[in-house]
């Protein structure tokens, strides 16, 4: 069954159902029978607070209704808990996503990430003030500016404290895919590294302000897209994601199910 994942990531969703006393299965990120039954039990327990149509709808609508209920209690959502994706729900999801950007992930961290990069709380101690400690690195394969594909990027600016790791990742991607497949899969669509700006939709500085993050193929991995739409969530990109994981870089797509374009050398 194809399920549209909106709002909480699958693991965060399972954890929420667990905390509400309706799910006892593993935090696997796979929304199978146990997760779906827990969803129904939870909705039945709050049926006086939701639209009655939700209980006889498909799983995607039930799931979204659970998200709406959570977001309503958090002050992100002001609409009816009906499982329908309208402007109020879209805005609530954006507020929720913004709130989780530097929150610890709910799944166990990879051993490769242990103590490798700073968290956001210590980012300036590790990388220095925004705009400082930059180096220029030669890229193992050329990139194209995502908004001007005729412009080829052979070198880029990045913080010196994650530069060697970044180059190793790019070499690994080239080894795994080769030039032709990199082009076919648009792994060479460059969305930028250094940009001294706040997080989108927030007031804190972005990890891009420290030149410790990169965006790739932003057109097909848009900020608010989940794994149902983002190309980097597809099976053919698993080895690509593994290259970042091995060096401890965080994919917000993998961890939060949004902003799949974004990879950062900053822990959650």
C-alpha cells in the first residue's frame, strides 16, 4: 500500500503513538499493520475531537489526522482534525518542521556520527563565526548551478574543518556512480554551500552560514517535500546517502523527512 507521509517522519510518528499508549512495536520506520492498528486505536480514543469521516477513511488520511491532532496541541494548527491537506495543515507542517531542525533524532545515531561533528549549540565553537575559516577545494567531479545549468562549478568554498570530509564524500560518490550516472541522477546539481542567512522559516542562522552544509538538486528535492515526492528518497540514491552517512553528515531528509536536498556536517 502506498502511503503519503506528511508531517512527522515514520519513526517520530511511531514514537508519538507509543507515547500516547497505543503502539508497542519497534521504532522501525516501517508503517505496517501494527502502526496502522495503533493509528486507528488512537483515533478512536479521540473520536470526539475529530471529524467522523476520518475513522472510515484510508490510512493516509487517518495518519494525517493524527498529525493534525498533535500539531493542534502544540499550537501549530488551528483547523479541524479531518485528515485533509489544506493551507492550515500545510502551514502547521512547516511550523513543526522548523521546530525539529536542531532537535535530537528519535532513532539511534549511527556509530559513524559519534562525536564527529558539533551540534548546533556548539557550531560556532567548532567552525568559527559565519564567514570565517573558509577554504577553496577542487571538486572530484564538476557540478552545475541548479538555477543556471550552463554554469559549471569545479571549485567551491567550504569551512576548513569539514573540507577534507566533504571531498572524501564526493570521491566516494564518483566511485559508486561514475560520471554518466551522476549526470543521469542529477547528483551534480549544485544548490550552494556558503550562504550567510537564517534558516528558512526560522530566525537562527542556517548551517550554510558556517559553510558546513550543501544543497543538491533542489528542484527535485524541495524544502517541504517528504519521501513520497523527493527523488533522494528513491532506492537508486541509497548508495549516495550512504556516502554522506559514512562521514557522519546529516541528511535532513533521512532524519526529518523534509529538505531532502540538504546535507550538513552538524549533528542533531
